């Protein structure tokens, strides 16, 4: 029974992997050895890879939040540490970084302040107020869940150890005012409260941990190159 | 986001307290800002921030302690001059898809 189930799941996963887009079967996907939860019981060594694949697909499709409590604890520790360090060129913000995807510009998804983002190079992110950084500070975000490029995807379990995201703090600002109005009718109860959330705007500058393929768009140089051989051919 | 702060002061005690203690430190910490003190009669004390996108933000600091004034000044300094609007998206991107957006025609 169990053997039959194993074989069935193996076959299913094999077909799924073969039909994956733009990915050579084994070499591109670097499955790292760190196992996320002890709850996932893996009987076979082959099954480990395949079962992980299904989990990774779950990661890449949804932007779910992982282990919020851990993140909050780490955030507090990081903030305490950062208060002591100097805010010189770069700060190590140990914020949770989720999916990363790299493009010609690098694309990442990272999790910060218990939210996950999928960003690329040059994106802006609005997050919760980061206390330990001033404006124009560089942050290195370590916790990256997924790295991707047009030809390669690297999936972390749950994070990638060697991946890093560089971001620059653009501004610390307040959000627009939200009026919280409470009323109970016929009970003479009415309350009005105003709330402005403090936000930080981060701009992503660099993503490390994956090969970048800078595909230059078809601009003038390409057209010029195309024209020249045509001219030469015509002349000849 | 270079900004210029101008104080219009009509409350004497508050002005003296802030200008003596907080303003010099604020000036030193932000050499890129041009901080100007102006005495404007008939107006409550306020902080004016001029932003690079020709935006002005005014904060009234009437009857506020120097610490609060410093807080507002740092807030003005931290912010860009954009209009305060409710956020539609938390993520502004120019490259929404790396491997290509899925359509019904895409085949793996």
C-alpha cells in the first residue's frame, strides 16, 4: 500500500518536473539540505526531493507568512543589536526575506516585518517602520526564501543561506490618516480616533546569490548591428 | 530631499528653549539642510519644510515641548515631499514578472 502510494506520487512528481518550464531537470534546482520542520516525514531519499518539490511549489505560488513568532523575536534582537552599531555604510538588518526572483534586473521576494514580498531590482517597498536605520542607510536583508531568474530558480528551505538583498532606506513617513469611528446605535456610544501608521520606504538596489543575466533590450545598438550586416551584404 | 526649515516664533519661552537646546544639534546632524530662523509676528510657532519637489509642509508647534518639536523636525527630515495619500500598493515595481507572465498559451 505504502509502496504503491510512493510510486504514484513519484510518477506524478516526475511528470510535473519534466513539464516544468525552462528548467533543466536536476542541475538548475539547488535543493538545500536544511529541513524546515520535523513534521515532514520522508521515508525514501528519492521521495525527499520530490516531496520537497511540492512544498516549494506551494511557496512560489502563494505569499504565505512563515513562522511569525520567530520573525518577531529576531526583529527585536536585530533592533537591539543595531542600536549599538554605527549606521555607517551598511547595516545588517536581519529581517525576514521571502521569495526572491531575479530578472535582467534582479527580482526578489523578501519578507520583512512579517510580510513577504516578491521584488526585483529597483523596486520600492513600503514596510513597517524600521527603528534602527536612518534615511539613506543601506540594508542587507538575509532571509531570502526564493531566488529566480529567467532560466534558474533556487528554492530555500526555508531560507537561502548565501543570498542577500541590498536595499536603501528612502524615507520614513507617516501614512495617510485613517479615522476609526465606532458607533453603537441607540446606545449613546460614539468614538472617533485618528491613526497614522509609520512606514518605511525601501528601494531595492541589488540581489546576490544567483547568476544574473543582463538581457539588454532591443534598442539602438542591436538595430545598428543588424543594419550593418545588411548593408555589407547589400554592398557585396 | 534637501529641505529648509523656518521657524516662525511668537511664543518666547518655547522659542528660547527649542532654539537653545534642540536646534543646534539638529543643525549639526543634518548639514545638508539649510535651517533658517525667522521671527514672524502674529503667527504661532511653526516648522516649515521645503522639499525638492517644490512641496511645502507646515507643522504647527504651538505649546510643544522641545522634544516634541525635535520629533516633528526629524519627521519632516525623514519624509519625502510626496503628497500624503492612502497607499494603494505596498510594492511598486517595474518588473512584475521575471520568467514571463502566465497566459493560457504558455506551455511548459
